[in-house]
C-alpha cells in the first residue's frame, strides 16, 4: 500500500509540476535550461513540500517576456490561470464575508485540499485553489452545498495564510458569541500590550482575546488610521479607515461585539461599568514589524450601545519630514517664513482627519531644539513625544485650555502649542501668550485660511488684537496618492480641469496619471496620502479685513494676488506631478468662491 501511495503522489507531483512548467515554456516565459533546472531540483527533499509556484518564485527565474523582471508568485499564478483556463482571482480580505465563507466547508477539508471559499452566493460558491488540475473535491463540495462550484486560481501562499486566519477568527468569534457575556476585569495591566502574548486569561475570555489581537494586527497590516466599532440593532460592524475611506471589515453579533468593546476599554484603562458618558483611553502596543504604536480610544453612547473609535498613531507617520507631508516648494518657504518668528500666533485649520496634528507635531519637532522650551496643552495628548512638555486638558477637575495656558505661562515657555481654540477665553489666553513674547501654535475649524479671520472675530476677539498677534494661517487637506505599482497615464477632461483651477486660467494638462489597481493596494488605486495646503501670511496689507465689515471674497482675491495658492490649485500641482487625480482633489476640497 505504501508503494502504491508513493507512486500515486509521485504521479500527482509530476502532474502538478510539469503542467505549469510546460505552459511557461510554451509561452516563452522561461527557457529550456530554466525548465530543466526546475525539474532537476523539484524532487529534492527540501523542495518537495513546497508548491511548484513557490519553488519557481524562489529560483528568481528571469521572465523572458518582460526583460529585467523576475517571475514572482503573482505572475506565475496568472500564467497558471491562463494555462488551465480558470479565472485568476485577487482576494481583497476586506470584501470577503469571513463568517459566511467559513461555513461552506470545515477547516480540515479546506486544508486537506488546499482550497478556500471566497464567496457564497445563492446559486454558486466560488472556490480559490492553486491546483487547478485536481478536482476530486468538487463533486463532494457541490453535493454538500447544493450549489454550483466555480473554480478560480489564487496564490498558494496566500491561500494557506488566509485559510488559517479566516478559520481561526471565525472560531474565536463563534466561541465569543456562545460564551461571552461580560468580560471579567483583568488587574495589573502592563502599559505595553503584547499582542497574542497575554497569559492565562479566563477560559471564557480567551476567544475575546484572540479577536482583539486579530483586530489590532489586521488594522496594522492594512495601514488603517482608525478602527470603528459600531453597534446596530442586531449586528455590529467593525470598520477600518484606510487612506481616508471607511471599509467594513467584519459584522459581529451584538454579544461578541460588546465583549470586544469591554476588553478594549479595559486595555485602555477606561471605566468598563460606565456606559452613559463618553470616555477617552489609550493603548500602547507594537505593530507586526516591532514598532511601538499608540492607540487613542474614544467611546460614545448611542441608541444601540457604545460606539468605540480607535485612532492609530504611528510615530513614523506622525513625525514626518515636510517633504513626506507634501509641504514643498513655495508653500514650504512661506510656512518656514511664518514659523521662524519668535512670537505671534500661527493657526492651522481644517476638518477632523485633515492632518493638522501631524503638521503641528512635525513643525514642533523641527523647532524643539535644546535651546528652547516647547510646552503643549492638548485634549487629549495625541502622541507622547519626549521633546515636548505635554499637558492634557481635564474638564472633570476644571482644567480647560484657558486654565492650562495660564499655568504654562508660569513654566518659562518659548513655544506653546494649544490643541484647539474653541471659545473666547482660550483665544484670549493664546493672544496674551503671543503678546508676552511667545510663539503660539493652535488649530481652528474653518474651510480655508482666510476664513480664520472671520471665525476669530465671531468668537469675540477684537480686531486690534488680531492685527497684533496673528502672523500666519495654513489650511490643509489630505489627498490619496496614486499607487506607483499600477499608475498609468490618461487624458484629462477640460470641464473637470476648469472646475479644479477656477478662477485661474490654467492650461489643460496633456497627460495625467490614474491607477488601475493592484494587489499591493487591494485594487483601490491609491497608496498613502499627502497634504495639500494654502499658506497665508497675515501681512499688513490684510489688516483692513480684520474687522466686522470684512469682505471675505475681496480678502480671498487679495491673498491670491500676494501669491497664496488655494487648496484646489495646490491639488492641481499634485495632479500635474502625477501624484493624485482631479477627482480626488475635488472630493476633499471646498468649492471655490468666485
């Protein structure tokens, strides 16, 4: 029997291995010498356990059809797909209903046949496999599911990885749903959360621990900036914000999601019993690459329970050089000129999530030399930075921004950063600090830079104090950057270009860039974000607009004459440089006032 089984496996290996090799040779993707080398070493004990595509990619064989490129796992899988006539499938984990597809077959069946369900529709199930010539399992699965089986080809390494991940998460969520009610408190929490390494949890809590660990690790892998946990009437959603856009990751039963929320509140040192008031918390952990990452937690009571949002702060992202932020050329020169003053108020404006914090921290980091004392008051502290002296607003003990600034002025500061000007007392204290010889940085919520003047006037700040203290304003937005791996050239429509560049007359671009989407960025076409800016030095020529009769359109026209680029025109420069698209800039910027 052993000899028969060995012979069968040998024939199977030849069938699995020779097919792709023959196809690659026939398509002139490899040479005969490459084919002979692969056949010779394929039967070595060290390589026999590997899938043929893995082995070929490890050999780094030159792609004869694409000079200068190697045959990697993706190109080999696509070649195998074309050879066998089965569709090549690209898996986006964020678009797969894990709970549904793991019900199609059990884990042992999936592992034994090296297949993975990627979609389950009423009429058919879509099964990904890296062995298109093996079909013994098809009739079994068709019988048990009662549906048609559609086969697609996928990377064998990713099949193995995702199979383990999907079934592990599904098992943990099922266990959490059945056994989780409320998490029991865990005492003596370490400040550093070691994902996957918490020892001896309660038996009923182990599933919740696994789900939370998976959730955080998955968010880091997908480059998420925020994690949203939202309760609904029957099921709740877990959503990731990636490059400024929200994606639904998983739908959980209410019991499991409540338990996940409770565990995160415990880890963030929040009051688990308090469900009626908003709370803030922090978690410090490590990403899969080993870098320390801080998470800021914020919960909010809603109609169906607690909504929890976690903002992920990666130190490498929060403290970027100005070139990486997208602040370059004339905008950078104007910003550097503003921040080089030794006193006055510098204001950064924009909506939530527009990158104000990153710009502030990067600017302060560049100014925080050993010769100066940099103090901040924030609500909450976004990122702990040892170059600053940071204080957090605590409204429960009547420590607001205004009181905090008063305390900071007794600390002999050189530079003060105020998280946000929300009211007149805070604005008055900021002005007092600037008048007494301090450089003050703060944020304000307006659509553009010139609107800051009218906003401060609305708060009740006298015009003569504005003229005496405000030295510059910068408005900013974040636009998604095109993926360099799949970026292509395209034509620009005249109407869209005119909308972007009005009221200026800018010559239409001959060519612009667009991304078709690839595996590197889950077919979205974008990888990361950069800022677009409008930098407005508050010069003497603008002082006449600092009163109650300020004409905002006239102020805009004057700032443009003095060289300020609008947000949209700054975005147009990014389009011309091939970094983003017209549609993306229009999506994030306000309408121009003619």
